[in-house]
C-alpha cells in the first residue's frame, strides 16, 4: 500500500446558491413571467432516476421560481433523507454530523432536485455533490456514475470542484478541476502504515479475516445491553467461466452477547484503502491500476475493481480496512475504536 494514503473525517456542507438578475428601464414595465418564463413540459425529465435539466436556464428558473410543481415525482435526496432522519431502522441511520447539516438544508429546493445519491444533470453534464468531501464531481461520461459514487475520480473526464467554487460558471467556460486528485487522497486521516496484516487461511485468489480472533468484539449500548459486534472482511478474485470479478467487501453486524441468533446488519463508518493492478484478456480494458479508497456509512462496503466476461491474465490486490466498532448502536467494552488491519495480498502472474 502507498504510505501517502491517509484517512478522512469530513464535515458535510453545501455552499452553492445561484442568482439571476433582472432589470427595469425607464417607464418600461416587465412582468415576472417575461423575466422568468415557466418551464416547458419537456424542460425536465428523469434519466435512470436522476433529474435532467435541458438547459442551465431551466435550472435557474427552478431555483428562482421555487415551484416544485414543475419537478416530476421521483426519489429525490430530500425524500430519502426525510425517511432516514425519522427512521427507527438502525441500518438507515446516518452520522450525527450529516444529520445536523441536512436538517439545516431541509425545505430547500436543492434537496428536491438532487436524486437519492446527490446527483442531477444539466444538459450533457452529470453533477455529483459529495457531502463527505465537500466537492462537486462533474462529467459528461454517464457510464462513470458508479465509479463516482464509490469515490473513484481517477478517470480524466471527471472534473472536481470545491463547494466554494461557482461550479456552473467553471463548467460553462470549460475550466479544469480546481481540486487535484492527489489532494483528495491527502485528506484521508485514518490510513495506518503500521496496521497488522492478516495472513491465516489466505490463498492466491481470496483472503478474509475469518480466522482473526478480533473478528468479534464485545460491546455495550447506551441502555446497558450487551452486544457482540462482528466484522467480515475479504478481497477476492472471482472466476466462474463466463464472469470474472476482482473486489473487496466489509460487512458490519451485531447480535446480543451469547445469543445463538443470526447476525443483524448494523451501519457504521467504513473505509477500504486499496491498491491494485491487473491485465485483462479483454482488449478494450487491458492493463490498469489504481490506488485510492472507498468510504461509506452503512453496514456494507463493496468496491469492485474489475468486472467482465473475460478473465485476468495477471492481477495483484492489497487492502486495508478501517471500520468503527458498533456504529451509533454501542461501544466496545475494551475501549477500542475500530478494526484496522491489512489483508494479505492476493496475486497471480507476477
């Protein structure tokens, strides 16, 4: 793993507000409708669950008119967050920092425009508001949507801007990124170059923490109940003849201490720091490499580095996991904070 990978803890925020100006000259009277004409029926559409504005003017008009009746019914960020904020389901909880910030944004039209992932489209550009890193990712390659959601900004067609930037102006004038990809990696704070490496039971195509004595950790909830928290982590090269995949996975779970019941999923803060290289037999993919991280507040984190109908001639993958114990549910009895370890590298052909 590269030592320059460090970990992050971000306060969430959004600072974009846009204004349209209008004027009146002499005795000429101008109605509001002439300044801000109503949206036409085809000004907004849904593209795979993401709201698309046909033009920047259409987006401006929505912000200025504040007319949510023009917005088609879809699973917006606002609707999703409302369910999360008031949900009793522990798997749908979000961090307190996120909760506080989103509560400040409740009632704004911005939350009605964004899809449940924090995305929207203007003309040919996909915009993603990354609340964790306080950045806006923009691309005209919609096939990179999943990469962007996983925090993979390596493709050159993805431009990165700060929440402090006038992003629409920068995109309109075809400006380059104001945030360097290396700067994003430099913000990570929890990567540990001295983390232990799990090697027991690992092979060339799979390594997991199943043999680790610290896979289960005892904890206690705020009301004094005892629970066992569990982390299952692995990285795998999966080959089934007509389908091939290289991926990592971390799953956080809990159950009452000493209980024979099945494990229940429990959301928490999870990071996977990864470094990979592979050579695909599919000519359009070929030789690729990556060095970054994936982050989520959920019960499962599963970054996929390769997925195709052709096998890999060679590959190598190593990962480090940083997973907070207990999430918002409870805390460990031994005072520890997180699981933090490497899995032994899986490798073939090198």
